[in-house]
C-alpha cells in the first residue's frame, strides 16, 4: 500500500485591481532587473520575454500605481539608461512586505500530519 504523503500549504501572492494583476513576483523581478541593469531591454532578455511584453507590463503598472515606475533616458554618449522611480521602489518594497506576511502565514498554518 502506498505511503500517505503529507499535505503542504503553498501558494503565490499578487496584488491586483479590477483591471487585473498589478504586482506579482514576475513584475517585481522585472523592476529589480531594470534596477540592476539600467535597461528595460536587458531585463526583458534576462527574463526571456519580449521587449513588448515587458513594456506592456510596465505600462500597466504605471497606470495602476498612479505614476511611472521607471524613467527611460534615451541615447547620449554611452547610450540610454533606465532607472526605477521612487514609485517603482515603493512597489517593490510593498510586494516584498506582502510576500513575507504571506509566507509567514503559510509557515504558521501548515496542515498537521
């Protein structure tokens, strides 16, 4: 007879409005990669997504969070640069705070074997 395997409570968290997801692990990772690389295009490549898909995610966050989460500066001697705005940094912190609360909840509420 097969041995009974214990159940485990798990899940993912994202923040959304009635218009759909605004912040989740993928969108926050995108912002963090932009912050590290200074480039939306580079962040999209690192995440194996198209530039259009990345830009659409950024555009949606901008609309739902009440302002830009990144600012792109074009061209120049060394090329362009993209920075994560204060609004974007707040979104990252908010998501990680919510995610920690969620993981603490999961840890504290695992089913008894």
